[in-house]
């Protein structure tokens, strides 16, 4: 069964953004391809750095974040099992 992390969503400049800062102060994200995009102004004129993450993107769940398994379907069984 997969766990689920609910993330609050806001609308800024007609784009939906997940507010990860409400879950923790520090986040670790890994991906095969990471590129810095142009700096931009976000909420209340705060200057931020934008990054693009591509291929095999993963987010390390910070300590203290509550996982919610309610309503998450069990994972499918593997199609085949190798005997070794």
C-alpha cells in the first residue's frame, strides 16, 4: 500500500502551486535532470529561484510529516516474480 501526503495548493499567476513550506522548512528533491529557470517574483514580491526537475523525480518526506493512508488503493501485485 502506498502512503499519501496531502499538500495544500494555492493559485498564483493562474498556476497551481503546492505549498511544501507548510509541511517543513527544508526539502530534499532528486531527479535525473535539474535545471535552474529564470528567477521570478512570487507572493508579496519575494524573489525566488525556480528549478525544473525531470525524469525520476523524488521528494524526501521530511521528519514529522504525517502520512495519510486513508483512501489509497493497495499497490498492484508484481506481474511476475523471478526465482533466484
